[in-house]
C-alpha cells in the first residue's frame, strides 16, 4: 500500500451460477495478467474495475484515487474513471474515421483532433498512415492497434485490456505481439491484461493473478508463480519456468549466447546480443533431467548446480521437482522410479541438465 | 389548373399536419425507442404492445376513443379545458394529437430496431473514453441509428399523409382546418367529381411511390431497422 500507484481491488459480484470474490493488491507499474480459463471471472473483474458492472460491490482504489467504495456508497461511473479499455473485438466506432476514433477520448480530456497525428502513440503503434480510413477497412491487428492508441490518447491512469489477441488468427497474433511488447517498454501506466493464453502472458506480463471460479488462487511476480508446485500452472504437461538472465559472451563459431543466471551460466542458441543486456529464458520442466554428479559425457550442453527444494508426486508414476539454482527456481519432471533410484528428497544436491533453453524476448 | 383552391388548401394542410406530426413523433419517439431498445424493465413488453396497437386496430377504434377522451366530458378534454385550450376534437390541434398516436409505431419501431442493433460494446467503449450517457447517445447512438431515423421520418410522414379514418372521426371535415387530402378525395368521390378525385388520388399515389422509392434506394431493405 506504500507505493503511490498501487491498485487495490476488493470486489464481489454474483450472477446466477457464478460468484466473483477477490481481494488483490497489484503493482502500479508494468503489465499484470489476469489469467484463468473462461468462466474464471477475469473479464468480469476487468469490467468491474472499468465501472461497467454496476452490480459489483467492494472497493477499487488506483493510487490515491478511489473509484468505488460500496461502504461509502461511492461509485464513480465508467466515464469519470480515468482509464482506458481495449476490448476483445476492438470496438471501434464504425461511423468515424480512424482519426476521429482516436480523437474521441482525446477531445474529452481537452485535446484536439489535430493532435492525433502528432501523438507519440500514433507513431509507436504504427497507425499514422491509417488515419483517413474507416475501421471496417482495417485488418484485425490494425483495428486493435487503433483501439489501444484510442484508449491511451484519453490519458488514462490505468489501461485495461480484455484479451486483445483473442480475435486474431495465429499469423496476426504473431505480428501484433511485438507491438504490445514495445508498448510494454514505453508505457508508464499500469496495465491489467486479461488472457487465457499462457504463452502471451509469459511474453508480456510482469505480474500474474491466477483466477479460478471467481477467486484469486495466487497473485505475484510471474517468475515466482510459475514454479509453485501448489498452483495448477505447474501441473500441466507443459509446466515451465521463466528465468531472468544477463547476456554474457557470444560464441560466433557455434552461434551460442552465454547467459548468466545467479552466478551460473547457460548456453542458448540465438543471434548475438549486446553483453550485459537483460534477457528472459523459458525452460520446460520436461526438458530438465537430474544427475548426482557433474558429468560432462553427454550431448546436453547446459548443467546447473541445484538443490532440491520440494518434490510433488504426480500420479501415475511421475514427479515434479522444484530446484533452487542459487536464488531462482527451476522445475524438473521425472519418473517416480528415477526419483527413488537417485534418493532425491528436499535438500539433495544435484545437477540439473537442461536439454533446451528458449529466449523469450 | 387541375387543382381547385380547396384542393390546394387540403394539400397544404396535409403537409403541415404530417410535418408537425413527424417532428413531434421524433421528439417523443426517440427517447421512447431508446428506452424500449435498452431497458430490462418488465414493463417493456406492455409498452411495446401499446405502441404497436395502431398497427392492428381499425382507425375508427382509435378515433372513437380519442373522441371520447378529448371531448368535453373526457379526462383529456377536461384537462385541455382547464388549461384554457378548449376541446381539441374538430380542430387542427386535435388532428395533430390523433396523428401522433396513430403514427407512433411507424416512428418508434424503426428507431427501436436501429437502437437495438447498436452493439452494447460500442456504448461501453464510449464510456471508457470519458463520454457520459448523453454524450454517448448523441455522438455514438444517434449517428449509428441514422438509417433508422431516416426510415422513421419517412414512414411517420407518409403514414400521416395517408391516414383517413382517424382524421374523419377526430377532425371532421372543416375546410382549411381539418380537411386533409384523403378527406378531400372522399368528398370529390361523394360528389361524383371523378376528374378532381383522379388528380388528387394520382398525386398521392405518385407521392407514396416516390417516398418509398427514396427510402429503399437510400436505405435498402434489411438495413432500415424496420
């Protein structure tokens, strides 16, 4: 609560067959993903923050501004909340040109339509050449970029995005994601980003809220939640962790990047990058095997010294092991038989052999 | 000159009646249509049905009840008398009141359909862009409902021009006051002045065709919100 920009949400809402009940404190910077399957309440939560769910009760505070406090009978209507919202289907006004769509919110915060072309966000999102077009003539990805710019031009203190990629096909998604990443680096306001697609969340989000059946199972930095054995994130076939690393050398002969993580190193294939730059890597639990000794007689390039923190049996016949590699956590999926043969339990010193390391950004 | 002075007076009166009726219907029908399109009130069905009544009732039924209600002993008649307006039957004002009621569905229904076709999402998007309810209504809903407004105006106007039964019952047949074109044609036919009747009736036919042609050209069926 000490951070001036913190977003405090305590909200309850019930519909027949569905109840939302969350109490969250979210960071005032970066992208927070509201993640869950459909029906988990993520979109309802986002709409309640926007003031579009009048039946929601509780308290919403963004920094020092209180938008809703049912105990005080305070409900700031949606159009008086300084927020921007990007809907799944862009929701551009079909009767207005792109320029007038962009100017819609801008005019209402005291701007003028001619500021649209000069606005940095128009350039950032690459829509300067679309200004005279009608929304109906734009591709899905272009529409979403206009929708984001339109929301940002109204100078929001908080940006809400409701699955902005869901309506796009795979190719458009791939084209669109880099725009969002660029935005992530430039934006100074916090973003709440609803998604049910983990790959997207991993690329974009800093903070993760895991929603299930209207409740928040967990809320925390992405890197901390992914390796938690008690959360469903680690239970799937594709369980993985994301590690923050620093670029070291580049081995041009083998086209490999050296990445430094907590005093240890990994080699990852990839184009050269400036030494010292931050990078995130994704390591799947099924690509990690464990060994007791630091053998160098295998084709596997990467081996990290680690300590077993916790083990969770995943019947039938398998186990997930959480490892500490000197601060960060790694997941390894083994068979129960290997676990027993190696006598692995909490505290055991092992070597994690990593078959594949993928750079995320 | 195929039209007599009485004919021209009837045409002028008809246009004045239809214009005023359309204007009043747009003013009253727009909020009503917006409410019908957006409300979740349990009254929606009943109000919608009342609005649609003139579509199925014989004009004589509406004319009869209006005559009773607006007459000196009717509740509305007593109200207008108390307000110093006198009684409305057999006056131009009475015709306007009757026409507004009789043409109500022809304005409200296209508007309701046009408003209902606007995705809720767009209105919500406007709200998140700082537009208040009235701002959203005038800058998002009304422009998007434009085809509906066009249909409503054309149909409301044309239907008022074409009414006969209600006019005869409420307005009677007072030259310059309540004698509209449809009544004038009736008079000509009664007097066996077929040539005069032809000119007016033919004029009405051409007018109705042109109006509908314009409507279907500007607003092809399926987009009119009717």
